[in-house]
C-alpha cells in the first residue's frame, strides 16, 4: 500500500503539471484513479488493463487513453515490456478525451515521443516542454485512428467464471457450445442465456477473442511460427485464423509479430 500511495501522491501532487514517468510504475497495483488523465504507451509485449466492467488488452506499439478519475489497474507478464506514462491535467478538453480507448501509435506520435525520449518528471505551463506535450496530447484526437477492439467483459458470476477458466485452459481443443453445456450439466439454451445476460456477448464471440488474445501472447512470448500458433489456439484453418486475427486487431499475425 505504501507504493500505491506514493504513486497517487506523485501523480496528483502537482495538479497543473504534465508528468512523464518512463517505467513500469503501475504494475499489479490495486484499482486506483488519478485526478489527471493518463496516456499509457506500450512497447515490446502486451499489457492488461482491468476496469470494473472489462479487461482491456494493449499490444505493443499501441497506447491507451485513460480519462481522469477512471478506476483501473495494470498488469503484464513480461519484463521486456517498455511503458511510457504521461499524466495530463484537466484543462477543459472533452469528446475524445472523455472516453477510454486503445489506438495504434502513429508515425507522427512515434516521432514526437522519440524527440522527447529523455524527458522525465514534471513540466509546467510556460515551459516549451509543456507546450510540446500538450500538442502531443491534442494530436491524439485529430488522427481519427481505428480503436483496437479486444476487450473482454467481466462478471462476478462464479458459475460462468468456472466455465470461462475451463475454456481458457483448453483453447487448442475443438470447443463448441454443445460440448461445454454438456460438461457443465446445462442446456445449450441456458448457457447461451448465461453469456448474454452476464457478459452481453455470445459464447462464440467470447471464444474467438480468447483465442486471438492467446495467439497475441504466443506471438510475443514464444518462437512458434504463425501456423504452429494457429493450431495451438484451436484453428485448423490458417486463413480463418489470419482473418479473425485481423478482424479483431486490425492487422495480420505477421504484422503483429513485427510490432
């Protein structure tokens, strides 16, 4: 809790500053929020951001915008991950900045981050660094980039979480609604209703996202080739795997591997 309190104090102790932190500060902290909005950039792996409603997956070379006072906690499973945190004071911006969203790092944003790569700490109004970082933030809403769309709804329903854990551990198997319903002593209709009522998503949609998330992890964390990864997450058709991967991530598996 001491580290947790220190982080909140560091972020919000200077309400008017823009704060730059280039380290994995927020890993595995309890759910928390800041008076400042947060721009969190991820390189070299996958970060996991949990909120009260959903789990968000942030792949390498992407960023997530977290509005001010938005409860969240961050997790990741690799030490090779490089994270940049920029915390912005509230100064009347709205629209794009009122919503949590994940987007790819554009060439322009990458160049601006490269220019400021040695900056660390607080920057105040009146300094050219403050103006530069404010411009960087303002660029985000002008780029009209497509949101990264993998986000898993969560539930407190113990029965459904047991089913999800079962599915998560057997992704390479031929999973079907009929099979899972039978294994848990339920009718297909009851299982379908459970997913739609508690998660507002179908079983097939949830399974597809679980498989693509696992594929993303394997691409970054192993030396398996794309065909091996497709089979590992339950696809016998490589074309179907590639198409589903692109549908959810806006890129082909081979492109993701290079990020």
